[in-house]
C-alpha cells in the first residue's frame, strides 16, 4: 500500500499554526512513518499546480494561504484533480465588537471569506462540539479534533518553585481586555490578602504601533506604541489595582517597562512576566499555583477551544474558570452547597463575576491542600483525551477513511 501524501499549509508560524497544523501532523508522521508522507510549507505560488499534484490531501487552516479569494479558485482546481482538501478552524470567524480586530474583519469581509472557504473544502475539522454544531449550519458533517499537548515537550515540564505565597496566574494574549475586566471587582475585594498572595500576569508585551491622524490635514502617521498605551498596561492596572498592592519602589520599577533590569519581586503581591514565543510560552505555568480563565459571555468566546483547561491540567494547576462555553465541556465545579466535592475546578457563573473570583481565591488560600488536589484531578481529566498522541492517532484514522 502506498503512503498517503499530505501537504499541510499552516496559517502562521508563531501561534495557532503550532497546535492546529504543525504539531498534529509531525506526530502522525512520527507514529505512522510507513503509512504517511507529510510535508509542511508556509509559502507557495497559487499558480504552481505541479506542487499540489504530488499529494492526496491538502490540509489548511481557515484558507489555503493568505489570499482568501485565490484560495477558493485553487480548491476548485485541486478538486478537479482528485485532491482532497481539509479545512480546519479553531476560532469563530466573526469576533465581537469588543475584539480589537472586529472592525478590520468586518470591513474586509474576512468572516464571509472564511465561511466560503470552509464551504468549498471537502472536509472541515474543528476543536469542540459546540463549534462543530455552529459550523453545521452550513456543513452537514464536521470532524472534531481538540487541541492537544505533547507531555514530553520541554515547555510542559518546567518545575514549579516553592513559595510562601499562593500565586494566582493568567497567561494569554492582547485581545482579552474585556475578559480581564471581569476580575477587577473581585481583585478589589481581596486586597487585604496582598501579603499572602501574588498575582502573576504572563505574556506582557509592549511591541506594536499606533496610527495618529492629523485633525487638520488628515495625514496618517504611524509610530511605535508607548508602553503605557498598550493593553498590557491596562491588564496590569487591574492585576495591581492601580499599583496599590505593590511597594512604591516596585511601582517605579514596573513603570520603566524595562526588561534589562532585575527586581526581587518575591515579597511583592504582583509579578510581571514578559512574553515568550509559542515554543516556550507554557513554561510560564510554572510561575503560579492557580490558573485563572475568565471569559466574557459572547459568541466568539463560546466557540473557543478549552486550551487553557488542557494546559493547566497538564501542569497540574488548580483552575478557576468562567462557567461558559468551552469551560463547561470538561470541568465539574468543586463546591456544592458550600462544601467541597470531587470536582476538578471552581466555576464562576456570569452573574457572580463581581464576587466569586475573590471568593474562590480566598477558599484556595484557606485550603492549600485543595490547590494540589484540584490540580491532580484536572490532570486526570486531560492527560489521555488531550494527549497529542491520542489526537494524532484519531486524525490519522480520519485521513485513512477519506482516501
């Protein structure tokens, strides 16, 4: 039997491409070297049909390459040659108005073009059943392959140092301001515990540009964004309650936004952790004991994957999460009638955002053994289902079934 030849075209080199395109297919190649031949490319010519003729399957994320219109035309040609196309998607195609790229997507009809590409593909894969149900409004069958972790990857094996403080952490990107804002009122309620807690904000990044418009001439001038203008400065204001929980010396240090100098933050109630590349970002889970996963109840968030659950689970971290969308798939609340039961997380209902983040952090502070127990239970929840090995085997069986 000849090998199944697959061409994989990730959507990027630094983010979603790793989890949805690169890692799963490398794992398939490693597990089944006699059954698959897989190539991964990032750049190609839409006119070079000879490249594609060498493959049985073309797997892509959202669209084949950056030109969404040419992607549709290319798929037509591939199908005429008997080449199977598999389109993958992990995020809802139309972010809400609170998302920083909403206007750009709407103006350029990116959402409509993504949907058109998914309609054109022979098969569609995605991350969760709720998202599959949404896609089924225009596709009758969708395969579900969740995001997964390779437990042998070094960034998921960083040891967590001991600390006298309970460390509460969040790790994410720059599009979560409205999610982080859900924590503000609760953080204000636990300022009295500042000598016992340390809030850890991971992913801090001051890179970027802003465009200024001259009111008189209409001229557009692009410049580097100032650190205090970034969304990360807004995150930090919430985590530090406008720097009221840290010393004046540390405040002065933080407001320099310098990665060059070092500061002994061990006795401070807050820690800033600068961004890391996708190949090492997960090491930051080793810097805290409790992971926070707040999300606002909007369509875009309800369709997201449960990656934060999976990552926290493989790191055996206690998790406090919004009782919304992807976090309802695997998580069971640890409290019932005020008593702890055998759940694997603490879940915050939407109408309790103002208080329960604080309440649950206090509960864990007063019950340190529960932090470890919750982490172990969450690990048991995710370790098999969301292992890269498991998901790659399932994906390989799917590929065999469509050839």
